[in-house]
């Protein structure tokens, strides 16, 4: 069994670390699989165009360089750490309205990405080519930040087009997703080291891209809470009730499994 995290940002969008630094950060911690998923904002909206201006999103100019760097780091991640690096992207559609905003990940094949397409159209385009589509933080993240509810509002329509829905994005479990019957995945939405303490996905398949994507698709996975000891988050020990009843278990060690918590 090994830990995996499929939602990481580098400095190609609004993350703090470079792609090689992310590989080293997760590789040194023994992760078996990661996906780097920088924002690629829709260019048809004003907010998307503003993001391009501010340099916090991939663009049609930087996207080919990003893909090339991911390819070379994929080899290094494997050679140096035995870690599977999956190329990814977070298609980012922001509106001033939370119910019009949608973020989703495409993992595995970035050949035909167009951030201006609706999730349904893009899913039809990329999934036959082996890519996975993941709904990112589809319900309230319980953090003070932009919320993205559009995919959740459309969950019945989109269920056949989405391979998994994030049941956690960081340290919070989303009960709506957890009890929905929809396929799930847990990620950290890593932007900097302070996001490392988070729910992660646990896999037992071969550390190869195809096997990893299949395991997600077939839901052969589990979830674990991972605590990064080097970054202290005082709210965890002093205000455990903020995060809900499951937090009673958090002091027990580095990781707690979702199964243990459900008991
Ligand atoms: Zn997002
Ligand atoms: Zn993200």
C-alpha cells in the first residue's frame, strides 16, 4: 500500500514550488503516485483572462512547456524515487457566483485540452484517450476561499462523465460526497507545504500510470489522513471541534484511515 495525491499546484499556476521541487518533496516522503494539476483557466470569462494577466494560470503559450517538463520529471520521479508522476491539469472556470464556478482535473493524457470547453464536452473528448476526469472540491471546502458548486449542482447529469469526485480537499472530509454513492478520491489541493496535512488516497496497485488510473476508475482505493509533522497547525490540537467529530482520532499518529473513523 502506498500514499497518493492527485491534486498539486506548481509555480506554473498559483503554487509555490516548482515542478522538480514538488517531485522531490513527495518523493522524499515516500509517496507512490502523484499528479501535478496546474490551473488552466477558461479564457472566455473576464476572471479567466484576468488570471492570465496575473500569471496564475497556464496559458496556450506555457501549456506545451508544462507538458514537456512533466514528461522529463516523470522519468526522474521514477528513477530517483520509484514514484509515478501523472501529468494533469485543473480546468478552472471561475465566476463571481459560486454556483456558476467549476474546477475539474484531467489526469493522464493532456493531448487535447481546451479549457473553454464545458466539462461534458471535454470529458467526451479526453476519456476515450485514456484520461480521467475528476470533480475538484465540488462542495463547500469549509475554508474562506472561492467555492465551486456548479458540478455538484449537475451531479446527476454528469455522473456518467466524471470518474471520481473529491471526498476531501485538504484536511476536511466532505460528507455530501462520502454518502452520495458517487466514486471518490481524496487529494490535498497542494499549493504550498502548509497544505500537506491532508486526506490522501491510498492505493495498492502497481505504481504505473495505467494501473493507477484504473484503480481510481474501479475505486480500488482507500483514504488516509496524513499529518505533516514539520508544519505545526495549532488549530488541530487546540480546536479539534472545528473540523467535526472525526477529529477525535487525529492525535493517534501520522495517518488514520477512513475505515477506522467510520467505525
Ligand atoms: Zn480548484
Ligand atoms: Zn487546485
